[in-house]
């Protein structure tokens, strides 16, 4: 008779159910695993054999066959150890067969029977809830998986503890959801001297999730400003925290005994490959743009990134999802991030500095910024020049607003958008509004329409640029506590769209 246990195989953030079947049959002693296992899964038989031996459980002199069904689905990872051990124990009639059939299990076994945490526990808990089963995992992964309230999560430290649970000797207490305490933000906007226009752009970007491009000479404070953006963003909502943590769980980044409500902040180096930024590699893993889901992706030295990487960003920026296509995988990852890019105005960086004038003006700037294509530049809602700060200004006392003051206004603007889009699917902030919904919420008054018409004729706004101006204006109106979009809101939105030194559109 075949014993059955259940686990999952991962395809992106989706966890597909896998049935682990174990059969004992007469014949020469053999322990085989079939069903497209990779090297880590094939090695599970040795770990399971050693773990059972550590508990004085000897394998019978029979042919042991473990099948991972569906057999045409590739199986990767060490998390198959625990379900294989459960199916084998049920086949040996050490634990009840019906008990493990109502459980999804995943975990790696050490040679002495200890359970080692594995990646992907949170998506596995979602799959268990959909299948109306409980989840069995390593104890360290329990607080992470327990965020899925629709399923019971059992965290065990050893295989012996699992056996005692299923035999009724010592039931395991269900795990409780854990939350990592948010770290305080020591970087405060009040530390930035001057740069009031850039600070205003940061506030608008944070309030409506608008993509931002900062252009300025080296040392003008672009990276300093971007590093303070997480301090003015509101914490993740429960739904956003679950979405983000599912990706981080697959990437093995949830190691603090729970999930975090702090928005992710990713800053890849400009030498990073396309697989590192967009996703791919072995197993089509998520890239930086997906790890920044519901958070911030800061790309410093933006024109220095390879042309292939930059052009690949165009579709994810627009659709908030990326498809990683490989010969044996076609994986879709969410990537709803706030893109903040920083660039020097030219190769040497001093194009606009009167004291250190560039010798190749204006060709140097045109060639350097020309590395960023027009269609990609068109996707930045906000473009701002960051002028160099004079040495005399650095001696002045801090007079700007603190991050806490700006964060309060951003949180209030986000709350207005949450109420506005409460019944709208796939729209949470102004930057995601489009079509009839955008016309409904962002149609300006008569003066605003006239101003926008003159700007479109004078500067040749594209259709995308026109709609992005409306979205930014709607966010500015939210920060201004205005129910309607008025002419001053349009004027400020246009001023950020037509920044000097970048392609217009």
C-alpha cells in the first residue's frame, strides 16, 4: 500500500502542490527517488537514512521507491527531506497515514534529525491554506508562515518531535505570527542642507509612488537624498507586507523570525547583470526589481548601467510585473516599486558648474544622458536638477523639515488615495490610475486645462507624458488637501516634467 505526504515545488512565487508517494516492495534493498528530482532532492535519501538511524529506526531490507508527483514538474531544493521522511515513516507504519495526508510539509533534515529552515515557507503556507491542509515546517520558520491565518502552522525542531506529534504523545503547539521590529531611520531629511526643490520632489514621489530622476554634479547630495526616502514612506499594509515577504521568503531574506512591515530599499551597483536586476539565473530567481516590490529601487549612476538592463526596465516600470523567460521556466514576478535614479549631467559631472566648466559642452552632456533612451526617460514622472551646495551653506544650521514632518503629510496623502481606490482593483496610488479612472480623479479646472494645453503645444508632450503630468498633479492636490486639480497643481507638476538637462516628453 502506498503512503502519501504532501509538499510544494516553487514556480516563481507560486507554490505548486506535490504528492510524495512511498511504496515498499519485495526485492533487493534499494532506496530510490523518482519524479524529476535535482541533485539536492536525490541526496535526500542519505539525509533521511541518517536521521532515522540517529533515532534507532532501521530501514527494512526491501525496495523503497519514492515518487514525487506530478512527475513532469522539476523538483528543486532540500525542503523535500521532511515530506520524504514522513511518507517513509507512514509506509513503515510508525505514524498514521491519514494524519500526514492532511499536512503540507517542508524542511531540510540534518544527519542527527534536526529540522533546518528552508526558503519559501510563506508561499508554502498560502498553498496549504488553499488545499485546506495544515503546514509543518522547521520551528524557526513558524513565525513567518503563521502570517497566513487560514491554515494551522506547526513548527518542529526535530524529526523525533514530529513523530511524537503524529503519534499523539506530545502534540506541537501551533506557531504564532512574528513581526520584525522596524528599525529606526537615523538618516533624517533635516540633515540635508538646502536642496528644497529636491526634497519637495521626494515628498511627491513618496506620496503617489511617482518615479524620480535626479541630475546633478558629484557631491550635490543625490545619494544622500535617496537614502532618506524610506524614512518618509508609510509602513507596509498587511496585504503589502504579505506580498513583499513572499518574494523575500523565496530569496531567503526572511531570517529574523517573522516578516517586516518596513518597505524594502534596494540599491544595486551599476555593474550588476541583467539577471541580478530583472531576475533569472538558475531557477529563474527574483531580481532586484522584485525584491524592491512595494518599496524603493535606487539606481545610482543611472547612465552607467548597461543599455540592455536599462531597456529591460521599461516594461516592468509600466506594468508593475516582470516575466522571466527561460528554456525550462516561464516565471512571473510582481515588481511594483518606486524607481529613484541619480545621474551626473555628463561624463565628468561638471557640465553646469561655472567654476569647473566642462571642456566639451554641450556634446559631453548629450552623449552621456543619451545613454538613457527617450522611451525610458519618458517614464519618469519627476525630473529634478540637484545643484551643488556651496561650502558656506554647509556651516548654516539645519533649518529644513524633519523626516517625521514630511512622513506625516505623505501618510495623509496615501490615506486619501486608499479611500479613493478602495473599490478599484489593482490600483492603490495615483501613479497606477489610468483611462477613465484617471479622467475622473485628475481632470483639472479650466485654468489648469488651458495651461496644460499650452505646455503640450510648446514642449510636445507625448500622450504618456500628458497622463503622467495629470497623475503628479493629482498627488500634489492630495498633499494640498484639495478635492480638485487646479492650475497651481498643474504648474508644479509641469515644472518637474520639464527639468533642464533631460529629454522632454
